[in-house]
C-alpha cells in the first residue's frame, strides 16, 4: 500500500503500527494473522482522524472508504445496506480505537446500513422478523444518540414505557410487532426534532465515521486522557467491521472474557456472557449477564473453544487479554482484544507468574507494572461490588481506604482512640497543629488543599489514606458539623460513619466493606528482579521512628528528609515552643531551648537508631513561628475572657502575622536571625549521634538548611555549623534548593556544601507562582482546558522546574565535583518524576509507602536506558 493510504483491509494492515491502526484495529489484524475467527473489517487510520479534527475534512478519504467497502462486500458475499433474494444486506459496526486503550470513552454504532427496506430483507433471510426489528431499533437509538445528538435517555424512556405497557420486564419479551412499533416511534421522534434518520446506507456511514472522529474530543474522553496522562494529539482510528449477530435467539449471544482475573490476577478464563443480545447490552448494563463459566453447563463445546482462544490470545500477545466476542447461532467470532485493565494486586501477580511461566522475561515483568499503583497494594481498598454512590469527590492524596467515625479536632480523635474506635479527621484544611488528630485517625478528609498540601504530605508520611480538596465539602469544626453543597439535607455530624478511598478521591456515607491487601510476597519477588537495574538511590521522607522503620522495611536506603518541625507539635513540647516565641530575655529563650534540646536529642536518637548504618538527612526548622500558635481568633476570644497567657500569645501572634507566611520569616531566615534555634537543633543531632556511637550503633547524620536564596546565607549557616563541628566532628552539611534563585546560583552555593537536596514542592510553587495549598481550586480546570499538560504539584514539570534542576546539578557539580545531589519533594515518589531524575541525581526520597514506587520506577528507568543504549550501539 502507498504511504498516502488512509484505509486498510485487515489483510493489508499487517506489520503496521498500533499508533496508526489504533489499539482495536491492531488487535484485529493480529487476531486475523493468528487464524482466529474475526469478521472482515477495514481500518481508517489515526492520521485521517487528526487531519479531520484539524481541517474539518480529509481529501480522498471517502473514495478510499467506498473502494474498501466494495472489497468487504466481496469478502462476505453481501451488498452494503441492500439485500438480494435470501441474502441479507451487509451491515457494519463503526467503532473507535485509539492507540492507547480508553474503554468506553468514545463512540460506537452497531447495525449500520439498515433501512426499512433492509429490515424486510433481514427478516426474510433470517426467518426471524423479531430479530430484524430488534436490530433496526438498536441502530436508530445508537445513531440518534451518537450522530444526531439526541439524549440516550429519550430512547430508553420510550423503550421502558413500551415494556411497562406490555407488562414485561425485559426487552427480549417484546414481540416483533412491539419492536416494529417502537422503531417507527423512534423515527417519528427524530423527524419531529428536525434530525431525521437517513435511509441511505452510505449517508449513515459518512455520518458515523465523522461522529467517531469527533468523539475523540467528547468530555469523558478528554477527562480520561487527563487522568491517565494520555497525549491529546493521538487521535482515534475507526474500525468498520461486518456485523455478526448475538441477538438471533438463545443459541446466540455476546460476551467479554479475560484470560486472567483482572481483580486478583488468578490464571483462568473469567468473564460474562449474555444470551440473545448485542455487545452494547453488556457494556451498558441494560441486562444482567451471567458468569462465563455457566457456558460449561449448556454449551460445553463453545466454552472449550473460548478457553482455547483465550490461551492462544495470551500466548500471542504475551499479556493478559480482555476480549469481546459474539456467538451467532453457535459460531464464535472475535471482535476485539486488548491488554486488560487490572488492579495493582493483579498486575504484580500477572507479571510475576507470566515470567515464571516463560511467557515474558523478568525484565519485561518489571516493566509491566505501573509503579505509581504500588502504594495502594499493601493497603485495604473499597470493595467496589458493595459500594454505593459516593457523596463527595476530591483529590486522591494518600492511597488506601478507611472507615471511621467523623471527628473535627485533635480532641475528637483522642476521644475515639481512647475508646478503641476508628476516626476520620474532617477539616477545612489541616495545619501542623492537627498532627495529633492526623496521627490517631484512620483517614483524613479536607475541603481545601492540593496534592502537596500539608494534609497530603503528612498523610502520605503517616501511611494514612487521605482525600483532599473536596470542593463541595463545607466544614464548620466549631459547630461540630459538615455538609455537602448540592446535598443540603445531608449533614455530617461528629460520630457519623464515613468511608474514604485515598486511591480514587471518593467519599462514601456510612461504612463500606473493605477488601484487605494481599500479594506482598509476589511484590517482593518483583522488586528483587528490579533491584539490579536501579541506578538511583532511594531514601525516605520520615519524621518519626515508626516512619523510619516502615521505610526501611520497604527498602529505603536512608532518610533523605527528616522534618524537625513535626516533632515540636507533640502535646508536651508545644508549650515550650510557645515559651520560646514569647521569650523577652536571653534567659527565657535559653530555658525554652534547653527543654526543647532534650526532646530533640531523644527524637534524633530514636530515628538514627531505626536507620542504623544508613544516612539520615535532618532539615532544620522550616515553618514560620506563627504556625505553632493557636488561630488568632481563638487567642483573641480567650484574651478577652481574661486568659493572661492567651493575651500574651495574642499580642505576639499579631506581631508574627504575615500576609504571605510561606514567603516570609521562615527557613534559613528564621535560623540565622534566631541562631539559638539553629545551635540547639544541630547540637541535639550531634549529641544524639555521639551517644549512639558509645552504645555501639553506627549513626550517619546529615544536616541541611532550608529555603536559601543567596550564597551568603549558606556561608553564615556553615559558620554556625562549623563551631559545633569543631567540638563534635563534622557531618555532611547541605542545603535545600527550593527557590529558583538558589538553582540559578548553584555554582556559587555548591563549593560551600557537601550536598544539594531539591525541595520540589516549594520550587514548583515558586517557579509557577502558585500556592500548592490553594491551587487545587483551579488546577483541574486548567489542565482540562489544556493550559497545563498535567498538575505540576503532582508530577514534576520537566520543561520548567526540571530545567532549573538540571542546570543547578550541572553547574553545581562543575563547581564541586564531590557534590551529592538528591530530591526530597513529593515528586520523589511519583514514577514519571523519578524516571526524569534517574540519570541525573544520586538519590530520590519519598514518603514511606511511596518508597516502593520510587524503587520500581528507578529500576524501570534503568532498564529503558540500557535498552536505548543497546539500540544506539546496534544502529552504529
């Protein structure tokens, strides 16, 4: 075929790419090549779709379609849309088929080419008038919806009204006369609304092809691409295939099969079958199908044939397949196959078992599993078969599912914990002061915030399922209630049961059954295969001994970020932090620092002990001091009531208040202007390491300062550190690179430190000029509108932020060849972000449960890099 060809028969398309033929077309070509029973078809390429969407027409396309349709007529021995004698007309299905699987997102039309004249021919040839009218009413409804723009509910309503009038439950109980009357009702309705159904088969085909092209841009398809990161410019192929009929009677039917269970990964035929039906009946849920295994009872030979086909498909495509089929009067036809969607648990099991069966290599098994899905693998999930409709949808901030009683405060969480009852902490948004409630709760739900907000970051660190940024949620903690916009009668009170799914962002009223996690043994086997290919170190973001122990169990090679501020919010410490803030004299400050020093030293000892022999990077105090104080309004009310301590705190809080505290007196600025805090924290770390060494441990502390913007800040901080290093001996000293200016001045900062650690949460919000806590209000719409390709708080922006990182690394290493470089923002546990930095940095650091993702993603990046090198070497 020529390079300008836009339409191919299956036999002509062998060897062409999935990108050109689309997934559905490619699968049909491969099944036909393997000798499976596939009805003849033609494929219109994705290139034609892209041109149609760009220009509104495709020169020469219609002529190619007509020529291939003539060839299709020859293959099946029927004429399109026109019956002759006892030969029925050729009818076709018109289906979409993108290069990447997008199940159900675009449009399909079945039985196309049928007219009133064709109905008579179909009835005569089949000897079944009911089948002929059933086929016609299906075409009218699908064409009316997809091409003519009528709502599906209109046709469903007319069908339901007829069933009610006839006193029947199922459409299979309607007679030929009923379906004929319904068809004419459909025709009249379309005529009256000004969109008459075309009785010319060729006009039907033209309209259907254009409608399928346009369905690439429908809202659900665009939303699906946004969620799964599928490029917008791929376009869809169109498959025009000779119809086979599953609605010819009880010896006919339609089904969907999986070569392995998509939920568990268990090997064996799995699926559903619906007798006397067409494929859309199964997909649309119009009727309830039966398990595929039931075919063993009444059609054992057919079941054995489907088993044989399933085995052949899996061996041919070397992956678990999801296939659609039709049975026409006992004869099996394959209509589609694709690599099946599967849960994380199933993905791991299928990859490992296929490798052990010899179908794929261990390296392919490592590449088959979506790394971002791993955190949810070891946590419970909502049992979808028993879940009602969610009452809320937010951002999936920390994976796993949780059921608990609603609480609105630390005190509420403590009450339920004391009774041994699970709690779900519900807040407008969380602050560091909520850490106790977050720690004690089974799940966290916030009305505001994004994927790198305080709630999201802390929840991932704690391993607590969380949903954030549920915009429809309104929370009034002081009133002990919350409600959902649009559902005014639904009020949520403390003690009510909620279920949340941190993997999907869904929230359910009441207790929904959970499915327990499984498959850890298989996961460990997969990761053992991955490790030899990993070139990037993986550490953890961990602030407690429990975090450290959990991260180490998941394979972390140290701690890349230990946030010290979280230690200050514990109940016995917060009063001393507030005394430090209120200190009026050096003596008062010294007393507060001395008490905090004792706490900090014990904290550091516990974490260093848990990570014995591995590096622990401690970030000195980062947040502004006002975060350690109660809200201003609460202080004002207590002060007005005569509380002297509250009055003093209120006066101090007013002086510390800032319009934009995230860009205010925090990080290195606070540490340099209040050097007592700097010295206290560093001395506690050094003394903890010294005591552990005496006890026979091997502590490996590192210290870093946050939010630097100028080399002079680093010089001053290094001088403070060197004073203590003279007494205790030096430890690695580094800085976070989280302001764009620090990245731009990396060559001047690098000679002053031992390592850089990129804090991509702050670096992203400063590079984009957005607040990671507030951006969740508009970022989804921004991404949907195509203004951003993805949410940069969720996935590292390689084009802008990534360029800053690459430049800082290259210039920093030129200035200091011994410089070690890591990443400790939340992007450090996101697979595509890890792949970007895998060949650039020494290590990445992630929340404990995301250590699994980082390990697998780093190994996958290593495998892809080695394959690229091998390909380049071969080419030379």
